[in-house]
C-alpha cells in the first residue's frame, strides 16, 4: 500500500468552494479510480489550506491519470474554475509506513 499526503492551498477566500468540490465530487471520484481516502484536515492558522492522505493499492500515477481524464471530474473542475483558478498550489509526498506504525 502506498500512502500519499497532499496539501492544497486555495486561492484567497475560495476554501469553502474547494471543500464543497471535494465533498460533492472529488472524494467519490477518487474511489472510482482506486484512490482511497484516509483523512482530510484543515489547518487552523492557515485558513486556505487543505491537507489530506489517500492510499493507493496499485500504481498511483495510473490512478491519478485515470482520475484526471474522468469526464465527470473534468466537468466539476471546469465549473469550479468559472471565476478563475480555485487552487493556487498543490504539493504531494508519497509516504511509506514504518514497521512499528499502526496501519490506517
């Protein structure tokens, strides 16, 4: 199992829209493409930041490519960008659990 931690910084003031897009579309579409949601967090002293961890049982790059080309995702993304980009930056780090770590 490969875990991935992703950090999104929303454009100023657009965090509610980003959270809505995740709730209404993204999480479900992740599952469709084999990207299992582990947890999502907001950052109290960084109000435009969303951090989340997903798990990949297969090839993460293949899963992301399938997700990125999903017509439902493309439509949801386009709608959320009608007033300009929703996200100003995305960072991603792949994680490997240690031998002594509880498994999520």
